[in-house]
C-alpha cells in the first residue's frame, strides 16, 4: 500500500478517536516527532528517547500512572491499526485513465484520483 495513502488513512482515523484518546495519542506522537527531528542518528534518538520518555512526559501531563499511559497507547495503536486494515481491505483501485484521456487533450497524461469513504 502506498505510504501516503496509509498516512491519510491514519490521520483520518486519529480524528475519529474519542477526545481523550486522540489527545493522548497526538501528545505522545508530537513528542516522538520532535525527538526524531532533534536527533542526528538512531543512537542519538534512543538516548534522547530514554532521557525524555514521551510516555513519562504524558504521564505527568495527563496526571496518569505510567503503566496506564503505556496500556492506553498500545490500545489506541492496536485500534488504529485494525481500523486502517479494515479500510485497506475495502479499498478498490479503479483506473479511469482511458476515460480522462478521451476527455482531455493532455497527451496521455496519467491521472489518479483517490476517493475515500
């Protein structure tokens, strides 16, 4: 599956999460992304990740036990993966190139349209 489509599906499913789950998930993902940006290598990322654990920061921010944050995050990620998998199974690729070529004069330029429900 195309990485960009998977990213679109993920964003779409994150928006559908209940507020509390979405806030926790987005909080942790934002911290992880900022750690990636600050790191120049995998080793550096792992060191920074251990020193500034997104789960520990979320635990303090949301006033929840660390284990609860970790369990919730695992639950959220499993839920998102399941939803995305379901949507991927429903995806159907339709190539309308021939119809668009006839309708346009753009020298057989291939066009791809993605309709998601």
